[in-house]
């Protein structure tokens, strides 16, 4: 018998839903039972048996009236296992109407046969019994479904007890295939301690919370989108859950929940390391930016890189009249071409493989397209590579920037936005110094235009920020590959820290700063809290689930420093209307001096005499002091 019941249960819950006529038939049987109970209560046992035949005729009539009511309120059309409060409300309304129709029918038929249908007392009992049993039917099925095959569902806890957490909990219980089983809620407020929500206890967050969830059998933590920012900032909580082997599921970092649209557990995914780094939500008025970029000609250098390609995507949304994308990396540029054709087929887009230091080719491009906006992201960026190749750093980063900047002025570009780096502040390496010299040239050229010494209308704006998550060659992809191979993970120094920002957010701030700038500014982004790289590595190991991954410290690389800075010691900042963007007050250089410095540096670069080239760079940027480098002797 038990095996038969198990098979029937498995058959039922394997179905999408019972046919509506099965639900309707079951509901009618409940009404029939309620009708007989009402007659029994009203007339007593002996009269009930004596008039059973007549009552059965009345029962059929009552069922017909209830069927009309069920049809009006469509109580049978929902899936019983997913019944909600609204469904129970519809049941009450249908039984009220059915009972009223039955009572009206009994008033008319009393003259024909006094025992054919029940009086008011019997109808009231009919209403109560039918309503309760119809409710009970739905609740029992729902409870059976919620607990059916519970062992196959993943036990979860939900961090958050407001709208986001409740929406997640409701989505877990309302799905056809049972994936998760809710065990508990977690709240940051002590007022919620030992309170229940949706039948589950609320635990107060604090030390030991992960172990409490482990004792409950919780295997995954679902983080409400409304709590994501707070969760990322709580490193102790994150590490405790990872150490306990409990998976963490959140909305991806690049996505947001508006707080009102439908939210389900399917919006969440198991976190990657990028999702766990502390960051604050960045608000940017993209519509105002789009108004300026719409129907304009936009040129982006370095368009195949992490920042450049994301810039192209964000700009294309606002339908510029044309986009000119330049990069010397052929295969990545081909990927960008396919992406633009697929996602933005209506945008006139030129994808050009070329180097920014090819002055003749760049001249042809500017003459043909005359861009209104230039976003200059092209640069060699790897510190150790440029430490070994300072001549190439000068020719590409410094001279290439001068080529693009001079052409922007010549062909009437309105705004030139140069993307710099935090490594340009108190530079300790060739790459950082090369970007600082680019800043100097753009700022001095802007000043010369304002003073009328150079004819032009171009406004030059510089943006500085640190590492972007997931960029080509950055630390996170390297760590992932090392973990995939079984380790070890290599970290240069146990105390090294870096600032990180998501690529889409960095690009939004670049667009905001670029459009707000009036020319000559160096905009500095608030990168949030710095991250210790060794902590990042440890967290990635825990996330991977791989055991015995070793961390090896290899020593600082050439030109590398422990702590990246965003501002020079002598610099100060002024606020802007955006809380994440400040303006750096930096030492200004005369345009003629900047031109002279660049010319002799470019000439020296062709000798490929590393010491001679770096010596000139140090003369141009006195704060450039080499670290862990052969160039320290020059200091």
C-alpha cells in the first residue's frame, strides 16, 4: 500500500498540473459533502436518513449552482500546488455566491418539497464546511508539494528580510521543479531575532552565523539584491561562509534590481570573485551624457581593449552618427567588428587596424571623419613589459598620444578624453611615467588653446583610475588559470594592495567626466576601498572549492610598488557634482616646454638606449622614482 501511494504521489508531482476537470470534480465532491453535513445539522439523524433521496436531488441542483460560481471565479484554473492568498480569496467568493444561490433556490422550492433543500442554517453550514475543506484541499497539496522530494532540493538561507528577501522566498516555493528548500532568513537587526517570516526563523547576523546555518544543513546563501552592497563590504561574513563551504548566490555585479520588478532566484547565480569585492553603487546620469553624444562622430582608440570595447558599447547605445574604432590588435579588433555588427547594426561603424603612432594613417582617418569626440584609451599598460622596453613606451604611449591630440586640434574635435592611470601618480615605473607625460602634454595644450597661443577649439580632459576587474592580463584571470591548473597562485608580496573597479562602471565615469569637463581638468575617480591581493587569492581559492592550493610570494616585479596612489602628495582635489569624481590640482607645464621635452624624448627613443631614455623621463617628471628596477641608479 505504501509503495502504491508513493508511486501515485510521484506520478502526480511529476505532472505539470492536474486537468481542470479533476480539480472541478474534487471541488464538487467537497460541496456535496458540505451539503449533506448542512442537512444533517439542520434536520438531525433520523430525518436526514428519511429524506435522503429528496435531499440528493437538491444536492445536484446545489452543485450546479456552485459550478456556475466556480466558473465565474475560475477557482479550478489555477495550479493547486502553487495556491496563494489570492486563490484562497477566490475560493471564499465562489462559496459565498454558491451558498447564496442555493439559499435563494431553497426559498423558491420550499412550496414544491419542504425537504428538497436546506434552510438558512443548513446553507450556512454548507458554506463553512465547503470553504474550509476547499482551503484545506489546497493547503494540503501545497504542503505536500513544498516538502516532496525535499532531500533533492538544496537547503538555503536568505540574507535579507525586506522586499527582496521575501520575493526570493516566494519564488523558491512557487516553482514547478523543486530546486531549493528554504531553511532560514538572516537579518542585520536584533529586533528580528527569533521572529519567523513565512514560517521560517530569522537569525541575527553576526560572528558564528555561518556555523549556525551549517548546523541547519544550509548549503547555499541567497543574498537579496537590496543587501548586496552591504554584503560585499562585510568581509568577515563572506570569509565565514566560504570557510564553512556554503555557496553564495547573488545578482551579477553588473546587474541591478529596481526594487519593483519581478525578482526570482533565477536572477541570482553563484558568485565569482568580482561580485564579492567591496564597491558602492555608482549613479551616473547616462541620459544627459547620451544627449551630448547623440548624432555625433565618436572616435575611440584602443577600441579592442577592455576599456575601449566597453566604451564603444556604451556610446553606441546613444546612436552617434558614426563611430571610428582604432586598435592595432587584429584578432580582438575583428571580435569588436562582429560585436558591433550584431548588437548595433544601425550604427555606421568603422573598425580600423592601425597604430596611433602611425601619424600618416591617423591624419587620413581624422581628415576623412572629423570626429566631434575622441576617447583615447590606447596604451601599452603592462608595467614589467614597459620597464624592459622604455623606447616603445615612449613611441606608443607618449608620441601616439601627441599624434592623436594634435590631430584632434587640427580637425576641430570638440572634446578629447584621455584615459590615464593611478600609476601616473608618483610614478615608480616607465609605464606610469609615460602616462604622466601624456597628461602633461594634453593639459599644456589645452592651456595654450585657452590662452590663444594655439588655434583650436578642443577641450582636453584626463581621467585617472586604477585596475579594472577582468581586464586582459589583470590579476584575476591569471589567478583563475593558476587555480585551474592546481596552483600554486603567485602573489608578488603579502602586503601589496590595489584599487579595483568594474569595467562598465569605470566607463560610465569616463563618459560622465568627459562630458562634464570644460578642458584642462584631470579627473580622479573614487575607487573605493583598496584590496589586499593575498586576501583576493585566498578568497578565490575558497570559491573554487579546490583543496591544497598553495600561495607563493615571488617578490615585487620591476617597477612595481606596494600601494597605488590616486593623487600626488603635492596635489589636492576639488569636488564635482558627482561624489565619485574629483578634480586634481596638479602642477602645470608650459606648452612650449612640453613640446620640447616630448621631441627630445621621442628622438632618444629611437636609440633604444634604456638608461638614456629613462634619464630624460625622470628629468621631465621629477617625482618619478624607480622601485625594484635597474633604473634606481638614476635616482
